[in-house]
C-alpha cells in the first residue's frame, strides 16, 4: 500500500492511497470460493455449484463489497501509519476505472486533523476578582425588593402619578384608520416602568377614573412590528382604574410568609444576607471563570477544525429549535452561531489539552457535592441525587462541569490575581447600579 499526504490549507489534508490489484483480486477470489462451498442454486446440489456460475452470479456484488471494505480499512490503516489525528469524517474519491481488474485501486481522502496545541504561559493570565462586602444598606435594598414583589394595588380617587397603575381601554389609529393589534380592553399600564413606547406612560400621568384622552405618539423606527415602525399613531383611551402601589408591612405575618418560622426581623435579615452572599459567590465564580476562558483563547491561539465548528453550529441550532420551534429555527442563518461555536470548540480543545498535560482529575466526592448542591433546591433532594447517579449521561455532564472547574482553579493558581472591591449591585447587575 502506497500512501502520500499533502497539506492543502490550514488543517486540511489530502491523502492518496494506492492498493495493489493483486491484493483486491485475491480477496475477491477467496470470498467467491467460500460462497461456492455454501451456495444453494436451483439445479445444483448444495456446495456443488460450479465456480464460474458463482462468479457470474455473485462476482459484481462481491467486487463492490471488497472495494468498499478495502478503501475503508486502507484509509484507517494509512491514518495510523502516518500518525494523523482525524477531526472528522473524510471525503473519499476513488480513481476512474475501479472496475478494471488489471489496475491497482487508488483513492484520495480529504479531511481535517486536530491542531497541535501549544499552551500559552499561564503567568500571562491576569484575573480581576470582585470582592464584595454585603452592607446593611444592601440588605435594606434587597428587603424592599422582596416587598415590592409582594406589592398590592389599591384604588385611589386622585389623579394618577408616576409609580401608579392605570387600567385602560384603548383604540389605536394610524392615519385615522384602526390597525391590527392596536386595540384592547382592561390593559394595566404601570406608569414610569418604561414598558410602553415613548410618551405613552408619560401622557397617562394626571388622568383620573373615567377620563377619556387621546395620546399622540410615534412608533420607534426599530419597532418589532415593521408595518407600523416609525409611523405616527394616536390612541383613544378610557381610564377604568387608577391604583397606587401598597407595600406589605414588614411585620411578623409577612416574615413568616417568607419561610422564617420565628417571624423575627433579625432572622429574616440574616436569611436575606445569606442568600445574597450565595448569589455573590456564584457571580464572582462566574466572572472569574469568564476571564479565565477569555484569556486562554488569547494566550493559546491555533486553527480550529471547520468540521468541528460546523458540528457545534448544528448542535446550537438544534437547541434553538427546541426553544423556538422547528419553523422559527429553520429561518435562522447558521452564520449567527459561528462565533459562539468556534469559541466553544476552541475552549474544549484547550481544556482537554490542559487536563491531559497536567493529569487533572475530579474527586468523586466533589462530583457528589455538586449533585447534592443542585438537589438542595428541591423538595425531595434525595430523589434528585438518585436521578443523577442513576443515569451515566447526566452524571457525565456533572463530571465534565466539575472537571472544567478544576481546570479553572488550576489556571488561577498559576495566574496573577488582583482583588477588586465591588458593590453587590455592581456585581449582580452591571451597568444598573
């Protein structure tokens, strides 16, 4: 078997393999002789069918089977011989005249190989770790947020103001004509929430129960409904309710409703603080991990196999299909997933190389801790633990997650880390302090 390999572009290789016809013919004859010993054909006793009849009847089929197997086996034998690490399935083309039993068989395989990854120096990695102290003011703000989530609405007789909720019947018109989707009844509008188009909420400030008013507005140019985007519009509205928000009193009854059995404000605040600390810890971990991944990509550049990127794009589109439905997903352009897919493939290869070179492993106890942490949020945690440990695929996902965490810790141990004082709001809601 003669083998030659050439690099075309990047990670793509073109391999040409020649198989001696003598080897092919020998295998064909061997199989036909084996058939002759067992074949059953009308007019002949079993095992007594003449060879020339066997050859005429089965020769074409056996020839095709042998060629296919020879190509496949020779390809993988050549790959092993040349020490190539395939990144995907090959595209194989056989030479012309493969049916000619006097000629050697030649085929060409085009494929991609995995890149040789040279890990960058981890001391180039610089991590900024947010450090958060939960203050009494932070706890006060979170308690207010929790109360707002339980907020009630109470009717008022005064004119509406920002923060109130106004319920309206409305009819929208563009150029004097009612348009589809522009009318409705009993629609609540929270003034100052910024959920409606510009001016809608502002023009409802100062209205009272049973007032009728025409709002003159304009749809944004980037509005999701392209038929009305950028057009002037009027809304004839009738006010059917004006309500103000009423926060629940921070009393024993409310505190007990939040799961604090003793109804104590101090216990409640301690519970809130514990939850905030847990959320802060998760956010810090996430931000540090993001920095590690970003910098691994910078410090370890290499070509990524296109075949792996295409496979990841397909996987991402399948996920979208489950979320959006098949028809909506089909309208998506695969190119919008390319950057994300390339990143995921590159990081997967880098993490695998780090694990291999440094023999990083995950202790079974750490895997169990992660599973138990997930299970803790459920009513019957023991059932959730069984759910994970009873399915190898689900458990493998946890093991991979844990292994990724071990790699991040390993990188951090080699990197330069700077602690950055950060408020709780900056950490959990960047840009919305």
